[in-house]
C-alpha cells in the first residue's frame, strides 16, 4: 500500500509573481524535479509568457489527517526563487514539461505557447553552473502561428527525449518533432485535450505509440504507420462527456478521465477496458498520473481543488488532499511518486507539497499555493 510521508504548503513570494494569469481547465503549467542531492525540489511555474523557478526543502514532516483520509499540510517556506530567462515566448505559455534523461546533467525543460511555439532548454541542476541562456532548440508551428491561439499540450518520448509531440486544440492537430526537425502532423477529428507517449508495450518500441484524448474519444496513433494518417484505433467513451486527461503506467496500461468524473483503464494490447472507477471525483477530472511505486495506484485531480490517490482495481480511495482553490498547475515526477500543484490562495499566494513513506511519491500544486506529496509502498 501507499502511505503519505509528508505534506507541506508554502507561500510564493509576491515579488516573484504578483498577478498569475488564469489557467486553462487542463492544468499543465507546472513541472518539478528532485535536485541532485535529493534534499530539495525545484518547481517550474508558467504564468503569461514567462516561467518561474522555486526551490523548496524535501525534509520529512509529520502527517496530519482529517476526516475521510484528508491530509492536512504543514507550513513551510520557499528557499529561493527566480525568473527563468531562457524561454522567450511571445504569447501565453500553455504547457511545460520536464524530461529526465539517464544523465542527471541533461534534464531538459520544454515549454509551448498558445500558438504552438516550442522551446526546449537545459535545466540548471547545480549552483556552480550559472543560470544563463541554454536553449537547446526552438521550433515554431508550420503555419507560423496564424489564427487564434488555444490550449496546447506537450509530451516527450520516455525512451527518446529528443522526440516531442505538440497538440494544438483549435487546429485539431498534433505535430511530432525530432529536436527541431518536423517529422509529421497528425490530424485529429475533435479538439485534442491531452496526449502521452505509451511506454513498455510488449510488441515493438512503445515510444512510437501516442495516446490522445479528443472529445469523448481516446485515439491511438502509431508513428510508424502511414495508413489512416497513423491512427490505429479509436475508443469512444460516454457520448457528450469530454475526456480531459490521459496517463500511462510503466506496464503500458492507459488511463483516461474527464467530464463523467470516472477513470477508465485500458489495455493497449487488447484495446479493451480492464477497469472502471465510477464517480471517483466530485467534479470533472482534469489530471491523471499512475504511481511509480505501485502502478495499481493512481492520482486523480479534479477541476476544483482536490487530488485523490487510490487503487483503481478495487475502486478504493487511499487518501486525498485539497488546495485553497482550483488548481492552476498539476504535475508528477517521471520516475518518482512526487507530485505538485499550484493554486491561488487569498490573500496570499502559497504552495504545498506532500511526501510519503512506502516507495517515493511527491505531489506539488501551484497557483498561489503549491503542494508536494511523497509516497512509499510497503
């Protein structure tokens, strides 16, 4: 089982971010990673056309629990904060993603704005390396950003960090890049709302399969296939209920959730649903992440201010925690149970995080408030 180890909440310095821009229903404007000494965690938050960096301590803290397994955060503070000046976007940033490579020094940060302009830069991981411009590559959309801006999503291949996919909602398109080289464009039938590379499939290289939620459908795209523009399968959920989130586990299972407040788990090998957790959230589901410590657990973020961790096979909640208002950002470390989020908290901006003791998981939420959770599996 997974058990929370610590949960903290801290204020974002008003001098750093005075008036954060309002977030989209898909809260994809936060990313985090554990620093080299594992004693601190760095959080990246996008607001407007800028990205801000915060560093917080990862020291243990006591867990306070309220009714119905609700975790209560301890107060902490930001160790230091700064403006990231190596991501010169001209329009509002919609998504930021961290890709962790085998070499810790090569951790990269990707950001994409409302017109599909992608910037990938190196993350500064130690104080000896000055925080200067370290852009690896930058690439704009094929249409040069003509038209109306909209939500855009970003994901990196788990086996090849140089491969990235950018979803543009209003354009109904997904552009696939190998660094700054455009490989192909996938045309979706409906507005894409979330995307993720599927990993560890038994047949072939999992990094070539892309899972996309569009409207009430989950579509699977094989980048090696030319027929039907690469779309190899479509699964339709509840008609009229938009899907907002997709996530995949280390064993290849795919989870989707959305307006119907339920999580459905699919086996991509058989292309069938293997489990469904009905009405697990009070409101629409806008974020999902499988536990790295135990893939039988999943983190579920609602459109309001609550995050739930539970066993999807048993449809059983383990614990939950809440922010002060709707989440502006939600993210999880790629290979560790560390999650974070941000939210607006009147009258001051805050953040909080949780750490667990059975495996290792952390959750961070930031929108004036930041949350981090660490989990351990027994």
